[in-house]
């Protein structure tokens, strides 16, 4: 007889309901987010027939599979026998489960909410001990994910896939000098730091979601899907300011709707918003969008009165979007820029000369 933790027993019972009477099941549905897209390294077939000498070996193999597939791994519950040996071990996608609701409902919260990274993903890998041969075999393997899988150039920033060589660890102890060679190396390191910070910002923007905290949740959610993380928090401040606005007047002239607003306890400052229902365009007298490139709270107040959730694309600057770095639409013909081509050639030659100076020194 084996003794299992209560939580682990319930999880095994749930697996048994989903998988029927079979002892080992690999479930794979051909969907866009299926993890069958691994092209090299460990595949689903390798894990299904593999035998492991230890739990750590099974974890390492599943992490290799996750790296080429596009997700990270989180260790789950263990089941032990009377002698303390591990007879079952769960491994989950790092987006398994959901954040407890009590963390959203706290009224004494002082810090801002952390981005949402859990999507209740069902992907898992369960191994159990075969006492006949003393090895761990696959018992349940679910490969379906309910979220977008990360591309290969983003998996290296996930916690299980991070790695620093001994040279990288020792590099920080190198003293900086004042010679030209070290100056060039330091400048190159600064550029790489900027590129790394930009890369990390893109990763967090694409693979996490902010917590909705304003009363206009539908508008806030629509905005979060368009803007980058930094710009979203600026726009969120404008959405929060809608609560302090009062609508003084609303009238319609054909396709033009006019709103007159003022802030609470500020009767002398009145703002005018014009909305064109045919062109889906907003204009506000505060001119915040013209100066900062983000919609003002008065525009969001007009959207609330009109019960409009989606922000018009003409109010969203291209450089503020999550997909700002994607390629241009198919069919668009890029315009040749002689000055830009000259700068690119000059930069390439400058880099080549710096490498030559480095070798000569």
C-alpha cells in the first residue's frame, strides 16, 4: 500500500477521469498551439517511450522538450510509498493554474498588480515508478496548450532555460581601464545591455497580461491588447481619470456628436469633444493626443457615454503598438532612401574598422 498526499490523490483521480482506464495515454489535438512543433531535440515520441533512472533525469528531458517547443516547466506534486521513494511525479507547463481571486480583491493593496502569466494550461507530464524494473515511465502526457507558444529566440529568458557560463560569471570581476580598447568594449557592452532590456520588455509585453483594475474593464482590456506595456500604464491613468469627469451637455449634428465635460469641483474648466460616427474620429480641446500621442480621459468618457469599447486605430500611434516591429503588410513597396542606405554602409564600415583596430592592438 502507498500513501499519497490528499492533493496529489485528487489530481490523480482527475487524470483517471479524463484518461479512462488506460494506464498510459498521450493526448494530442492538432491545434495551432500544439506543442508538436518541435523540430529538433526531444520529441513527444521520445518522451512517450523513454525510461528514466530518476526524477531529476525526467525533469531534465521534459525541460529540453519544453525549450524546443516554446514553454517553461514547473514541478508539481509527488507521490511516495511507505519507504519514502517517489512513485509519481507531476511536471506542468509554467502557465498551469490561475491566480487566487483573493489577490485581486484585497482592499489594502499598496503595490501594483504583477502581470498575469497563468492561463490554466492543461499541458502536463506524469511519470510513475515501475517497480518491476525500478525505472520511471510515462503515465500521462498532455501536449495541448491554451496559450501562444514562445518562439525560439524568447525561450532563453524563461527561468528553466536560463544559463550563464563560467566565463560570463567571471566577466563582471574584470576591472575597467581607460585605454581605447577597453573603452570600445565598454561601449559595446552598453549597447548590448540596451538591446537586452528592449528584448526583455518585448517578451514581458507579449507573454503576460496586466491586471484589470478600473471600472471600465472592457475598454481597459481592449487597450491592453493594442499598446505596449509602458504605454498601457500611461493610458490606464487616463481611463482612471474618467471617474472624476461630469458630462454637462451632449448634442448631435448629423454624423457629429458633441460632448461638453468638466472635472469634479472644477466648474470653470470645460472640455469639448467631437466624435464623427462616419470616420470614427475623436477630437478633444485638451490636445493631449496631439502632444503625447495617447488618448485623453475626455475621449474615454465620450466612449463610455456612447458605449464604445474598441479604440479607433487612428488614435493609436504605430510606434506604441505591440506589433510595431512586425513586417509591413504584404504588397507594400518600400521607398528607397539614399541617405539611409549611406548611413547603413557607413555604420558597417565603421564596425569593420573597429574590429580591425581591435586585432591590430
